């Protein structure tokens, strides 16, 4: 399968804040780090385009700062609305985070050890 991995930031750069907005071409991407995983979401909320990178990480979800919709980090699913925020495939190689906007997440590739996060 053809992939389109784009180099974004190091795990260390993301790790300080656990949230980061990056641009990939014309697409704003919100990166999140929770536990030992890194997640990539389309940054602009599907509701009214607020930046999810300015949201709050809580219990495996990102809470939008606009109207508090809560998107599951694994799936992008918002249970109360029965809607999904677009999410993207992430991989980490040599402490560098890559995203592929053409692929859905495969979280088997995203795990990082705590040692890598320090
Ligand atoms: S803009 Fe995200 S919940 Fe309204």
C-alpha cells in the first residue's frame, strides 16, 4: 500500500504540552499524546471549526473548547452526537512523529515507550 508519511515533530517537542497544532499542506492537524500513544485529528472541529488543539485531554477523549463535544482519541467518535471527527494514521520512528493524511489510524504503529517520551 502506498503511503504518504509527513515528518512533523519529535516526541519530545510534543511531550511538553501533550497537544500541538501543525500544518500539513492545507490541513491543520491536532496532535495529542495520552498515556503511551500519539493521535492525529483534523484540528478544526466538525461542529463549528474551533481548534481541537486548544481543547482538553480527559479520560481518553479530547474536549472541544467550543461546545465541549468529547471525541474519543482512538476513534474520533463523539457519542452524544453520533458523529466522528476525522483522524489520521500516526507513526513514530527514531523519536520523530509522522502523519499520513491518506490513511486512518492503525494504533499498533503509534505506541511509544515511556523512555521515548521523557
Ligand atoms: S466547535 Fe467543537 S463542539 Fe462546537
